[in-house]
C-alpha cells in the first residue's frame, strides 16, 4: 500500500514538472481493462462488492502508454471499492463513439454533493465522509487520473446525483486514428 502511495506521488510530481514521458504504442484496451480489474479483485471481494463489467464487443486500439492507461482504470476502480459500503455494486463499462472510447466506472457508494463535483480531481482532495473510509489514501488518485487522461489527449469527468447516491467517473480517450475511421459497432456492449 505504501509503495502504491509513493508511486502515485512520484507520478504527480513528474507530471507537474513536465518530466513524465508517455511510452506510447498501439495498445488494445481489453487486456488493460482485465489487468486493472484483476488488480482490485481481492479488495472488492473482501468488501463483498459485486463488480459488473461490460466490454465493447470489438477490439479497441489506442495510441497510449499501457502502464499509465492501466493506472487510470485501476485508480478509478480502487476508489469505487474503497468508497462504497460493504456489499455494494461497482460497474465498469467500455463504450465507443466515432472518435473516442469512454471508460466509465459507476458505484453505489458515498456519492458526491453537487458543490464538490468541481474539486474531486484537485490534488489532496478528500470529501468529509470519505476521510473515515480513506484507508490510508492521500487524495491524489483522481488527480492522477485526470492528468494522465489529459496527457493522452483525453479528459476525465465525475458525476453524482448527490451524497449517499453513488458516483460515476468517465475517462474519454481518442481512438487510434485508423480505429476512428472504422465504422462503429452497431451492437450493444457484451456483458463480461
């Protein structure tokens, strides 16, 4: 846990100083999503959470740093697990538009009051009800997600109907140029 915290702090420091270099390559998204799910599976099981996954039915290719991409998804999943009361529901959905992929993590957790939605991605930001569930967190995971998404030419957003009503976090990333020119799949995502 301590190693993870130090790694996140170092990543944010590199990004802030402009010293983080992405190792971009053509990356298929599905294996990265599976690895991120695997990294939080034990924590989710310990909390009794049920995790539902809907992957896009066709391969999705991104011009991305696979390690950083996995880090973004794992951070979102870890937050969902930590800030959802025992036996909650967490969902991960991957969808595509013509030019970008949306990676969405939903939870039935503590939610976010409307006045705090603008600050959840700030460094060291932790909402008051979250502090008792922080499990040693420093409030840098979401900031790291947003900064890494932006370095990839994308964005990260948060939504919640309010405190106690769960949260939804979405990372949007551009598709690999060749992938963006291919026609979008007409079928709905297949449940995993």
